[in-house]
């Protein structure tokens, strides 16, 4: 690439400019490093600056996947990164004088980021100066008027040459063309070297009125470049006193943003001449830059310097004004002086917050210290006015972590996140400087918390209690379970299934089905309360996250009874299975005595199984009464000779269901003489026992026990029997009720004999009909001395 003066630069020179330093720091999970490269200005576009990946020890093969890139910043477009090999190369033409005019160090700071894991690297590229400019004077020619009586050694300041290059490449030497009257000296100032023309010998206008000289300025390049100025010295006649400033250099300080019209300083120069030769006018030097003319104005008569434009510390911290005082003599006398104006910083700039967001979506299971954004803060003020304190407002689980560079921060998580509690955060970052009064800037960031599967499904109730009426329709829905999941999307999509168990639970769950999406449970069979009264099973709810989470709930099923069983008549019961029976009773039975008892059974429970008895048909309502609740049939009055010998009773047995079910039994009551009644009762009782033995195993055991007891009783009673009475005028003893033993007995008297009926207890509600003489023993009543009393035992 060719420089401003046509000098060609080879781009390969950057290859020798490698990293001069590297610093590694570990901040949490992120590795920060700093590299420093240097590259000459005007290096050819595409030339390599350095292999950043190699110098940082990064795997070249992963650069593209890890998004190896330069984060936006000032002048970051001057360079590019190759994601394939990690080489940093020049992306645009670089002009150091344009970037850093007058600055000794020209450094471009780059932020380089790689992800997975996140690493932030700071790379500094120093733009080195090349000798691409030649010194130039403000004008090609300059005229000096010097009085002829000017003494040797007098010095005349010449307008200095300017070279945009810095350091050793700027103006270093002035040379004057060969002559024997004048010489050149160099006066060093803070920014430049000023040529001073020195008079070596007295001037004689009559000998030579004009001297033509050439002043050359050379820079320190190799080879050096130069610029020239044509000097014309006019020898004037006597005005032998020049103005003299009160100071060679004036120093003054002003605050930035001072109002326009403010007097900065009043300079003063004096001239010992009189008249017009002592009248002084002030002016700016010819070398004064444009910025000074735009900011300050000089009163030519009074020497007052006033502010006429905006004074901004951030644009310029110091102004150097070259001033000249000229009298009105012929030739005019001149003097030079300098005013150095230092600008005091005022806290007039708010901090600026720059946010580089890596992602505005962060998973809720992110660990504390996860980097979300890169924050850079800048304040154009200086000192305390430019010192910035950055912090986060509010109680949020985020924090600012300082970086290795000043005013650089990483926005990181400082606690656990829970999307179900807070799914969105508006983070407010404030940057406040330390000026008086302090200025601050507010920046708001929006962070969305993404969902992870960290919540199990929760059932709306636990356990579920299902009360199901028996005889349900097979395949119909019986219950709907519902679970909710606080997660989102597929993490909250719930599927249901029934946990299959062992034993009874496993058997029952095979008859159940659940809709995997709705939780609707249906029974594949109809349940019978009389077979199964209760069971339980478990429903499992599983979400669709990865990995999936699940929970279960217990469903307790209670089968409710329905009136679906008709009452079953247990007694009377004939041999052919019909509910019919014949009962024989003595005609002399008294009122309110038990005739028999209708026994019935209903498989239902509660009101459905509560049986009520009623007389549906009866030949004579005045003779017999039926207990509504027990089914006992009793005599209402004593029998008369006119009463018929046979009475038929039809008993209706019904339950108490909403729609009651019923059964009927028919009992025929025959009135017989007392002995015939007892014999018939005995035969009937035996027949009833046989029928009951087929119904229950326990009654069989009872019959065997009573038979053994009967044999023992006969042996004992035979030994005690003495006589029999033929008088059968009888009077029945009062009935003996059941006491819960395995057998029962009924005693009655007949003349001088006492009878005892011994028989097996059937079941609760069974009835022994007195009047049968089968299995009867007549025993003497030892309570009498003269008459024999017999005791007959009937079984």
C-alpha cells in the first residue's frame, strides 16, 4: 500500500508483530484472557495480525461451533476474525492519523467471545505509525521585516512546520540555506519544534535591502521526508523598539461549558517607542488551528481573550494560543507570546451503558454465576466525574461481576431461578458517576426464564373416594381423575395409566381402563355388591418432559348396595322348594301364644335388606296376628268349638328398597287335640331340621350334639320314671324363649304329668310347634308324695 508521499509499505511486516503479553483469569466458569498485537498503519487489507485462537490455546476445530466472534465496539470493523483458523486480520484500511491524531499510543481494544462454555477475551491492537507524511509549513512563503539597526543575536520566530506523524517520525530538524547573516535555532515546545531565525551580523539596508532564504524541515524517518519554506527578509529603516509581553507564556484555567462572552484573560504588551511606533495591536499567530478560532476571540486593541464557542473538556483538555503584538511603526515591531488555557472538567456527561446480550432466554435450572450479558460503562468525564458505580436495582436473582477491564461487567445469575414463581425479569441497571452532583443512567434488560421439567403432576385430590352403585353399565365412565403440572408445553402434557398390582388389586385393575389423555376411568364389567364391597387401585400421571416425572393417586372404590335381591323365604319351606308349610297347634292354646315364625333372608343391606312382614290373606283376622318386624305369628284369642279346624295364612315379605321387592309364604294352621299336636310338632320339627341341615353346616353339628344329649336324657329319665297318668286334661306351661344355646325346651302340664319338649335350636327366628308326642318321656314329679306326676321330653 502506498503512503501519502508515495512510499510503498509491505503488508508482510505485520507477520512479525506477535502477542507481547497474555493474562489468564478465571471468573466462575468463564476464562478471560488479554492479548496484545501491533500492526503498522496502512497495512494491506486481509493481512494477518495474529492467530488469536492459537495464542489463546483454543481448539481451531470448534471455533465455528462456539461462535468465535468479535463483539461490537469502537472501531471493531477495522479487523475481522477467521472462524476456520482463528486468525485476526485487517478488515479495512487503517489510517493512524485519522484514528489517533496527535496521540502517542494508538490502541484499538477488541472484545472476542466464544461460547459453550462462555469465554471473553480482550485483545488490544496497537496501530504503529509509519512515515507516510512529510513536514509542511502553513504557507509556502513568509516575509520578515527587520529594522536595520537590529542587534546581532536577535531572534525571530518562524511559523513551525507540522507533520501528522508522531514520535521520531515527526519534525526533528530545521535547516537554513547557506548564508552568512542568519542562522536557525530550534525551540522545543510541548508539542512541536519551533524554528527561530537568529541574526548573526548587523543588517545594512543600504548594502542589501532584502535577503532570500530557504528553511527546510526534516522528520526522523528513514529515509527522512522534508518540507521547505521560502523566507524573505526585508530590511527596514529604524523603529528600534519592539513590543514586549509581560510574560512569555500565560497560563489560565477555565471551566468547561463556561458562558459565551466570558473573559478568559487579558494579555498586555508594551513598547518604549512613542506615537504610532508604540501603538500595539494584538492578533493570533498564523499557525493557530481552526479549533482555537472557533472557540476564542481576541480583542485587537485591549488584548482581551473571550469565549465565543462551546468549551468542552471531552473534546479538548488544553488550548495553546499563539499571540502576536505589533506596533504601528515602520517597520512595525512584533513580539510573540503564548497563552495556555487548561479546561477544568465539569460533571456534565451522564454515564453510557452498553449491553451485549448473549441471550435473553435462560433456563430455570441455570447454575448461579451463569453469564447472561456483557455490560460496559463509559463516562466521558475524567477523574471522579468519570468514575462510575454500576449496580442492579430491586430484589432480583442477578448480579454484576466486574471484569478485568475497568468499567466492564458481566451480568450473572446469583441464585436459583424458578419459572413457576417468576417467568420474566425486568432488570434495571443504574450507572452513577462520582461527580457533584452525581449523574446517572438507567438501562433496562428483559430476561425470560425458560421452562425445564422440574415439577411432578399433582392430582386435584388424594385419595379419590368413589361410591359406585352396583350393577353399573359395563364400559361406562365411573370416575374422572385430573392432575395438573406447573411446567409448560410438553413438560406439562400429562398422560394417565392405571398401575397394575398383584392379588385382588391386580385382578380388579384388569377390569378398569383409563383414557390416557383425559383421565376418564371406565369399568369393563358390572360390579355386584354382594360379591365385592370395596377395592382400591392407583392411577399414575406422567408428564411428557425429558426425563419424565410422575405421581400417583389412590382411588378407593366403595360399591353401594342396590335393591336387586328379592327376599328369600327360609321357613316355611316345603320339600319341593315352595314357601308353604303346615303347623299344627293344640286347640286349647291360649291367646298371645306363638304359633310359628316366618323366616326370610335378603342379600341386600340397610333398607334394601330390612324385611317387613304382613298378612296378605287370612281366613279369620280375629284369630292370628303377625309381628311386622319379626315375622312371628301369634294367637289373638283362645279357640272356641265353633272355630274351623284349619286356617290358611298368606304372608307377604317385602324389603324397604325405593322399589321394594317381595315374596310370599303360605302357612296352614291346623287345630288338633293336645297329644296329636305334640306328635305332629315333633315330626314337623324333624323335617324342618333336615331341611335346614342342607342349608348350613353349623346346624348339622347342632343336630348331632342334640342327638347325643337326647340319648343321655332318655337313660336318666327311664331310671326315674315311676308311673304314667292317663289323664290328658292339660294345661300348657308358659313358653320358654331362646337364650342363645344350642337347644331349647318347652314345658307344659297335662293332669298330673309334666311334659318337656327338647329340640335343636334351628336358627334365629325358628319356631318349635308344641303338641307332638314323639320322643316323649314321662317322668314322675318328685315334688308330690301321693300322686305320680310324669315329665315327658319331646325332641
